[in-house]
C-alpha cells in the first residue's frame, strides 16, 4: 500500500556487530571488538593482549603468555629499528658460527645465548667421546649440536626477514631446549659412571701371607 511506512531493520555489517547501536551478535562465540589499540583489544568479554612472539591472544589477567612464555611487558615495548641485512648472508654467518648473524643485526642477547648453547653442545659431545661414554649418548649430543647449529642459521634468516615469530629458539622453546640438554648431560655422566666400572691393575695386588696355627 502506498504511503505505508516500512520498519527499519538493522543491517548486519560483520560477524558479531550491527549498526544503529544494536547489541553485538554472538552466534559464533567470537568476542565482539569494541576498541583496539596496539597489542590491546577491548571486547564484550574483557580486555585481551596479543603476544608479540606467537601472536596468541591472552586475557589481561594473564601476565605471561601460556603458549610461548612471553611476558605482558614485552607487548608494550617500543619496536627497535634494526638495520636491514641480507637474510642469506645472515644465515651463512650463523652457519659459520652460531649467533654471528644475530650479532650483525644488533641482537646481542640472542647471539650470545645461541653461541653459548651451541659451544656447550659441541664440548659435551667431545667430552663424551673422549671419556668413552656409551655410543648412543655421544651420538645424541652430536645430533643436538648439529640441530642447534642449523637452528641458529634458520633463526637468523627469519629475523633478517622480519619474521621473529617464525624463529625456532625463542621464548619457552629455548628454555625447554636448555633443560633437555642439561638432563641429557646428567644422564650421560650417570651412564658413563655405571658402565665404566672400577679397573684394578693386577700388579697392584700384593700377596698377604697367611699363617697356619700349629697343631
């Protein structure tokens, strides 16, 4: 009928949100974003912060990311401008010596940690090999040393391309690797002590005369 007013229906503009001041829709359970600034986001379910290391969203009450162990304070740190470096060159430098590529990019903390842990793994492999530890312990530490060497090159390549979140030895993963190496080192020493035994030189054994009492 001409002249009959048509009722206004709010138009849906996206998942979880409508116009004309209507309440956000929650059909899929996704929190509706009210406002967002930097790493922080206010939703109808609370305030969340995005982890700068793994991009996971955490509630504001969680001061440590449960995924990678990054602290909340890291999300508010200003971004440091890094010098542009060739990713392939950084990876080759880290293959020559772990951490060298990170050092060239100004990441001295990560450079030192990667260099120390790689040297530690190589040194442990040599010690186990010289002391005659079980072969599987020596081989295991040799594989760990090789993997750490390759991981340093991989992480340097990712950092040079601005992909910090794609690096392997970051956050909690680095801690787990260090703890695993310490446990493997302790196991190696225990196995070496158990399998080594105590060797006695026959020449050091002296005969003790036994006196037979007279009858």
